[in-house]
């Protein structure tokens, strides 16, 4: 017969907490059982603390990104207002200083970002600045 180890039972059966079969099951109230329970409890505390720290870091990052987003949205508002003012100044200057009358469609063509449309806008501005043919 095999010698029995202290705190171990030779009974086999399912360990319901882990779902695996064990040929050696710890007997409660033994030194080895208490050591294993203590190690398990420490591992659980460590795991929960790590999860809590990750969650806190994620919440801090969310707060940081929300603040950054608010700042960027405020910058968009400011730049949009600035663009509107500059467009108005451009139209006023182009219209009054050079005797050119621009409508919104002409202005959009001149301020378009596409290079082909920019060339078309420059040509339009040049033709308007030269005035009507004599």
C-alpha cells in the first residue's frame, strides 16, 4: 500500500470548484490546506487589485481624452469664426478695393482646396480684376 501524506486523501472525485478530477484531495484543517488557501487568497487579492488599477487607469484616460476633445471642439469653434471673419474681410476688400463683385459661388471656387479648382479660382479672380472688356 502507498504511504499516506499528511493532509491528503486518496479519494478520487470531481473538484467542483475547478471542474477537474483529482486523485489527491486536500483534507480541511490541515497545515497544507491552510497554506494553499492562504496562497490562493493572496493571489485573488493581487488579481482584484490589478483589475482595480487597470480600471482606474482607463477611467483616468477617458477623463483626459474628454478634456482634450472639449479643447479641440473649442478650437474648431474659434477657427470657424476666424475663417468666417477672414472670408468677410476678403470679400469686402476684393469687392471695394478693386471694383470686383463676387458672389458666394465665386468665393467658394477661389477658396476651394483642390489644386485644379484653385487654378480656376485664380483665373476667375484675374478676369474679374481686369474689369469688363473694352
